[in-house]
C-alpha cells in the first residue's frame, strides 16, 4: 500500500490550498468549471495531454481513450484535467511534422510547469508525438506515464495482407512500372489503412512507442495493443491509475529515464529492426534527461544484439497485431535479458526484472529465438567517412544485400522538387549502378529534415525489374520504407557539409561492413570546391521558422533546439 501524500505535499496545493487571494480565485474558477470542492481539493491533479485531432488518423480515437484515462485517475483517487496539445500528423502536416516536434516538446514542458498539476499522462503515438511529449515531460520533471495510440488493423487487398507505408511504396513502384493500374490503386486506397491507429508495420511510430515501453514509461505491453482493441481502453485506464500511484510515490520521470534505460531502449530498437528515425529521437530524448547518447552508442550496441522481430519492413512477414499476440514487447525483451539493465525502475514496477517476470513468446516465427534471428546484428548501421564526418545511418537489413558494398557514380539533385521533375530524364543517364544523391533536405535545408530519403527510382529501371539502388541524403526516411538509403548525413549540405561538394559523376563508395561512406575525390579538389561554395538563402525570414533555423542542431545530436537542450534548471512559478 502506497502512503498517500497529504494535501499540503502536492504541487497543486500552492494553487488551491493557501489562504491567499489567488487560491480563493483558483477555487472559485474551478467551481465555475462545474466541479464540487470534494472532487478535487486535496487530490493529485493529473494533466492528460491529448494530441487528438480530426485530421490525425493515428490519434483520432484518443478523444475516447482520454475518458478511459480519466476513469483510471478517478478510481485511484486523483483529479484528471484534459489539455489539448499540438497534433503532429505524419500524413498531412507539411513540410514535415519534424519541423514541429520541438514546438510540441516546448508546449508540453510549459503546460506542465505553468498549471496546477502534480503529474501527467501523455497521449500520442504518431511518429514525432512520442519523442516530443517525452522530451517536454523530461524537461518539466514531474511524474508521467505515456499512453501509446496503438497500431491500426492490418490492411487487406485481394487476399493479401498489407502493411501501411511499406506496401504503399511497393505498389506505387508497381504502378510506375506498369504492373498494376488505376483500378487496383483505387482498391488499395480503401484497403491499406482500415482503422484508427498509427502504422502497423515496424515503422517509426511502432519503433518509438516500443522504445517508450522499453524506457519504462508505459504500462507493460502497451506499445503493441491495436488501437481499436478493448485492451487499449483497459491499458489507458491502467495508465490513469498508475500516474496517481507515481505521484504519491514521488517517482518522477527523471527517475525512470536513466542512462541504463536509454541503453535498453537502443537495444530494443535495434533488436526490433526499427526505424532509423529512432536514432535522432532517442538522442534528443536522452539529452533532455541529462543523458549523453551518441551515434557511437548505437553502432556499439548494434554489434551485440540480433534482430528478432520478424515484422515488416525489416522482417519479411508479420505486422504489429501479430507481434502483440506473439507476446509483445515483454515477450521480445524476455529473449534478451542478458542485454538489458534489469534492476532499473519502471512506472509500474520497482525493477524491469519484476516487470518481465512471466513474460513469454507464443510464436517463434514472429519473435525469433536467438538461434534463428532475422539478422545477426542490429538493424541500423552508423557510417563514417569524408562524406559524413559527423555520421550517417543506414537500415541495412531493409536493403538488397548486393548494394551493401557498392561503388557508383553520383547523380546529384539540389532539392526534392527538382528531383521529382527530372528523375525520369534520359539525359541524366541513370543506371542501376548510379548513386542518387539528394542534398538541401536536412534539418535546416529541408526545412525540418523531411522524409525524402527513399528517393524514387527512375521509371525505366522499375520496368526493368530494378527495385533498389544506393541513395544518399541529409534527409530522413519513413520507418515504413526500405532500400539501400543512406540517411542523416551530417553535417548537412545546407550548412556546408561535404554533401554540398558532390558533383554528378563523382564516384562514391558505400561499405556497410566497414561502416564507411566515401566520396572518392582527392582532398585538393574538394578544397577548391569548398572555396567556391556559397551558403544558400535563409528558408525563413520571420516567425517560428526563423526561430527553428536559429536554434536547430544537427542530426547527430538529435535536432533539438539549443536553448531547450542546454543544461540548467527552471523554477516552478509562484502561484500565490
């Protein structure tokens, strides 16, 4: 039995419990909201930060799930208040929700700091919402629990099971190759995404919610529950009960987000064959928690953990619902206990060891054994070389093996729109051996580092049966994507990184085994080109974009805002 905090020990007491004018006003305004004094006075006040909106299909069900969270808070003796916060829709928000991840993080931090709340339940799941909410909560420092939105149901079309994103890319290439036509594509539009929830492949959303569970900030098993399953309602209610317990224990999010927790999250992401986007987000999240996490940590851990999740696109067969019923993340983690820090706390247990007690796997093909892995090493490799002195990444398990050691001539595009206009121009002379290079698509150049990294192949190669080529950019790519795509080249071309110096025809060598990416041009010639390079014009002259441009850091350090990532404390407001 957890000792209950006295009303005077609650953070919200300074708003509600004193004898001053301000507390009188706060109590009067709470009556104006329709609440009785006994409903809230002396009880833990829980902020429910909800990223629901009508235009975010990943989160469209979260308005209902918030009611389940409230139910859990009430049952545990707390007082829930729902706050609408920015919705980051991967589908609709342009140029990319990555441009706004730090805005939601800032909103989260300041809402939690400025209102009379003792803890928070964070509701998200679509790609950028998970890291944004956790970054802001880490900076605010209150107790917090994360509620994942959950994957959508599997897609279906003409007897095939479809994976969102992954099969979109596949069938779009088939259409461009002339293999299928408009009728088939119209049917696919209705069969690809059948319910609320985020992508049900091991894309960025599933990867990041799994990382959140591995960090220990969710209810056990929460990350893979399908969005429309009744278990998702029960999980949300359990999260509401859990946050009240955490407030009474004074177990804050900083007690959960330790260096050991982030190592385990990296191990999880790599063992799941998860999205390359997790590299940027986990580095940023760790920084907010005061933990130093680098690209080198990802590469080091990748060499120790096998890929055991046979979930598309890194795996060949299954989707997130299959993963859930095969044992979910607890089952997956039960296969690699020797690679984890089992004595650290989670929001529901004193140790991860306790949390995993009794976890098991029910299907050895969905969650493989160590003796039969999907891949022998983690699914992401970190590259270095004169083209990426601060690093780049590749999801090599989703690439054709023949391309993992490859030298070819560059075909350079200065921006994505130019690439779209000209990719099929015969004058470019693109062959299957060419290396497609996109620049000015990074954090500042994109702007916002859009998911442009899976560059389309020319139509004439698709019609010849070519389905993969080496592609290099300072952009990101969707976690549902696949192919020999080198991403996150740092520093980016827009700020004068070596990618800015590449010219069409230059030979480039990719060697994943040796973790190198090399522009095969001598140093003297590169120095001459650098002397001729001029910075491009600013993307924004005012507004949020100008703030973003001034403050954004590079991909290898997490693309956070410098003023948010820097160390330091912020005092609680005076509420008297």
